């Protein structure tokens, strides 16, 4: 494993996934390895890890971790993920649970202890493997302590002297903010407790530790990297991020077109491609039947929404304009889970507009694929969007998005009425602007079939592959290693 990049993540598809992070971490290490950079992944061994067709074997028993008390240990399981070693850190009382981070009551009360333990175990595992990584690349607050640990280990631990660190923020709003008492036993020295370190208004902020101590900080799109330097999008950390601005980069996520390709997607009732688009009409017909919508909607626009049902994703904006959408004689399909208030409201709207609104509270991978293929227009009214992957999938599936002009949405969608338009962009996260953008899309779909068809073809030709992203990451890795 000489000169490897070790990715640390709280989820990795297809073994674990709650959102875009899982998709990214299922694709990026593979792409990096295929580009010639040896890679490995470290992730928790959850009770609901999906093994799929991969053999997972116990390779290390009772690895000493020492948190939260001296004798505590971890077991290490390993899988060969298409040539990438994937190490799972197991400790039953922390990870053998039905859900990853929370249940219906809210966040798990011991999330801080769970992921402090995970980061401490990751350090112990890499040392046990015996070959210092070239780079440790941590993702989101659950792994943000790793750059801090390595920063403070370097001066007196030769093993870590030439290991660089990168920290990627997938969503700045989720920071892992906990009581200050948890800092005392986390393993960081007292000097880390200051306003330029892990302290945040008297609390222990795990995500801030990654920002403070990583050799480079990245976000998952260029626009989001600029946005989080402002008070509007900085979630209280914009000042800290401005201090690190010279070491802050925006690298656009890629899409996994092996998994998300309508020409070969096993979840679709009919496959289709640029050369033969007919299968998309079949997908729409079958989706309408599957979700119990009125058959006549085959000849009207079908609007799809897939995402967490919370304020960030703008589900409240969609809920508020559904009565107006019904006057436009369109169908609406929704897939996701989140805030119980938003869940209840979309289910109430489904009851009020039977046969025209369908909502599935929850998430299944196969239905997400069928909704991307069966919808005509994809809705993404996010108030902020670090990158977004679903709009990339929608483009590939010939389903032009209607999206807010924020973050990665701005970076991936060419707005109508430009000659290269692939979707529709609106500026303000308001019901009025969202509705107006949908009206433009529906008008084009209804009144200009040829223009709509041309837009879908342009959308399907978009290719947000990991090749460019891997090259950008590799260059940043090179720069930060030279600085050591």
C-alpha cells in the first residue's frame, strides 16, 4: 500500500448509503485507483452494511484504540472492492444499529463518541498496516478529526511525518457540534482548544477541526467553495474558511455512469439512449402505473422530485405550489424522507390530488432510477447545494432539471434560453420564482416539442465523469505533499 491515498468516510456505496456522500465514496476511490493512484477506504462496519456480492472477512481482532477508556479495541473487516481495499471498523455498541446517524427520535446521543472512536481507530489501523499513507483524505464531520490528529502527531511520530491531509466538506450545515466536555478525552492536545482550532462558541466542533488542521480543504463544486466564504452560506464558519482561503479548493463531484446509465440500468422497465429514446416513454408509462397515477398523464408533463424532505432541498417550496401545478394539469412524483412536517404535508397533498400527485416516503435505489427515467422534468429547488448528484443523473436520463442557481447546480446546468441549455435555473428560493421556472419548462415541453427534444439530447450528452476530478485532486495532493 506504499504511497496510497486513504479515504476516510462514514458511508460508501454499495455497502452503506444515506445520500450523496455514499455515492461519491463508492466512485471516487475506484476512479482514483484507475487513474494510477493507489487507494484504500476506511469506513464503519454498520449493523446494516450491505455486503452485496463482496466477501467481507475479519482481518484484525482487538486492535487497541484507547477511547473512551484505555482497554477498548476495534475489530477490522476487509473487502476487496474492485481492487480497492476497503477496511471496516467494527465495534458493536457504536455501529451495530439500524440507522447510521439517527432514528425517528433524532440524532443518536453518542454520535460524538462514535465518530471520535472511529477516527482514533482509523489512526490505529493505518499504523498497524505499517506503511504511512501519502495522503489521508477525510470527508465530512464524522472523519474531520483525522487531519487534526495527524497534524499534532507529525512533530514527534515519524510514521506520520510525510503524510499530507485533505478534508472535503460535502455539506457545511452538518458540523458535528458537541459539548466541550467531550474534548477532554478525544486525544487532541489542550492547544487545539481555541477559536482557530476546534472550539466554537464554547462547544467542540468536529467539522471545524478538519477546516483548521487539514493541509487542504475542498468542497464538492467551485461555486460552493466561493459561496461558503460568505455569511449567507458559511453556516457560522465563513470567518474560519476565509482564514484558510488560500488552501480552499472547489472540485466538482463526478457521476458514476456505470451505475447511472439509462442504456444499461437494470432497474428500468426499458433501456434507452441517445440513439434510441423510445424506452423513456415506456419508463414513463410504467412509472405512472406503478405509482397509481392517472393514465392520461402519459400525455402531460410529469415532474419528479428525489431528495431529503427538509428545508435545504426546498421540499416546502414544492409543497406550497402544488395547488398551482395542479391547475397546469401536470403530474408530480416525490421520493424521499426527512422532516415529519414535510412528509405529512406531501402525503396530505397526495390524498387531496389523487391520481395526480404520488409520494413515497422513504428511499429505495431502484425507484429512484425509475423516477429519473420516467419523469419529464426534474425538480431541484435547493436553498443551497454543495454539488448535487441527482441533477447529473437527471441530465443523463434526459430529464431536464428546474433548479436554483446555487452551488453545484449552477456549475452543471446550462440555463434556458441559451443555445446550449440543458435545464432551467431560477435565482431566488421563493415559491414565486420556482413556479415561474416550472411554467417555462412546461410551456416548452407542451408548445415546442422539437426544442424540448433538442434540450433532452443536449442534457444526455453531458458527461460529469470522475476523470477531471481525479486529476484535480491529484494535483492538490502533489502540492500539499511538497509543503511537508
